[in-house]
């Protein structure tokens, strides 16, 4: 009986789960265990069924479902940068950062479609392609003489394994940090503040509040010119520090600054521009929110507005570049 590894080597390594298993290897294990038929891999199609039938010495059967090869494409004008698609992609074929536009690396996309469902604004589309087998990039293939289909599968598998290893490493580091933090907390537990230990601390510690004026006086005495009479014996009358006086002084200062301020001639235009830009930003944010959380009608209107906004922006940039 062929092993799961041999069966896995014939599968496209898209990890799309169309077969009903959580990836290519689990499906291969199920076939090897006699628990799954050989016709469930939609991206593999008739060729994979033929190869599996030969390996397992079984008759060829019709595919359970068929699939047109397609590449993911992101409508960048609508993307809100939530990163949900990046987290869903099993082969790191999406680039982007939080709150920034995302884009698909067309050469690395395997067409698995796993990024489509998590997108909250429905801005990822699967576009049919004639570039199969996918992915188009093959550089990570171990066998440069193998058929294109196997090179593509090996490339996708390498990227999937790299991503899995990276996720495991990150998770292990996170757990290690959490354990170190817990150990630190256990070694230095925080004492809850209560009257008992507060009283105890006051009795054991010197009273720093009372000490401060004493030290301050000592420093003042040291700074004092020895030829001058000791002013500390005749302290000057301290200025009034009542809150009402302080507020009045602050208001006086603010009024003075305001009177002295020079208002430029274009101040009014500047303010108007600021208000206009703030209104534009608010509108943009509102449509982004509608695109994510609105009703279907609001969502459609918001997506249309965001597309137009992006087109206008691009036209403005092109005009600026021409003018420069
Ligand atoms: S590529 Fe085929 S075997 Fe792999 S997960 Fe998708 S359907 Fe299953
Ligand atoms: S970008 Fe391509 S490979 Fe990544 S999840 Fe989307 S369809 Fe799959
Ligand atoms: S809005 Fe869609 S395309 Fe943009 S980051 Fe989120 S899931 Fe990805």
C-alpha cells in the first residue's frame, strides 16, 4: 500500500480544503487509510485522479467537483487594511500592513480562495486565469526536471511549511514570554495596599514629606553668600498662591499673548482649508465604516464611492506629475 507521503506528493499543495480535509496531507492520510475516495481534490482535477488511480491500482473515477483555476485580486480602492486576508493565506501571497492597502503577489497565489470569505468589505475577487498550474513561481521546487505541475506543488508546499514553522516559532516565543512574566510576578508578588501595611511602612520609613523642607533649607543656606545677612532669619513674604490668583495670572498671560499674536493675511483661507480637509477625512472614514459594517445598500454605495475617490486621487496625482 502506498504511503501518505507518496500520495501527498501527487496533490497540488494548495491547502484549499475543497476536499473536506484541513489540507493536502490530511487528505493524503485519509486516502492511505482507505477512508476517502481519490476524486475529492477539485484543483487537482482529472490529472490527479489519474495519478492516484495508478499509484493505488484503482479504477479512475469522475471528479466529485471541478474548479476553474483563478487568481485572487484585491480591489485596492476598497481595502480597509484589516489584515484578515493575510492571516488566511496559507502561502504568504498577500502583502500589506494594518490600515494600509493590501495586494496579492500574483506569482505566489495558488488560487485556493481562502482569503475571500474573511474579507469584511468583499473586495477580494477570484479571477480566472490561463496561467495554471498555480502558483506561477517555481523557484522553491526541489526537482527542476519535474513536470510544471509538480514544481508548482513543491513551491507551494515549501512556502506553506515555512509559514507553518514561522507561526509555531512565534507561538512558542509568545508562550515563553508569558511564562517568564508569570514567573516574575510569582517572584515579586504585589502586596495589596491596606491600612495595616501602610501604617507599618510609615512607622519604618523616615517621613520624606517632612524631611524635604529641612533639606531644602539646608541647601538654601549653603547657596547663601556668607557676607550677606542670613535671610532665612528674615524670610521674604511668600507670594499669594491661592487658586483664584493663579487662574487670574494665567488668564492675564493668555490675554497678553493673544493681543501680541500676529495674524497672517491668509489665516482665514488656511482655516477654511483645514476645515475642508477634516470634512473630507470624515467622509472617507464614514464610507469605510459603511463598507465594513453597513447594510447591503450602504455597503454597495460606500464601495462605489471609495472606487470613485481612488480614481479621482489617481487622476489628480497623474496631473500633478505631468505638471511637475
Ligand atoms: S489542493 Fe486538493 S488535496 Fe489539497 S486541500 Fe485542496 S482539495 Fe484538498
Ligand atoms: S492570495 Fe491566493 S493563495 Fe493566498 S489565500 Fe488568496 S487565493 Fe489563496
Ligand atoms: S479589507 Fe479585505 S483585502 Fe483589505 S486587508 Fe481586509 S481582508 Fe484583506
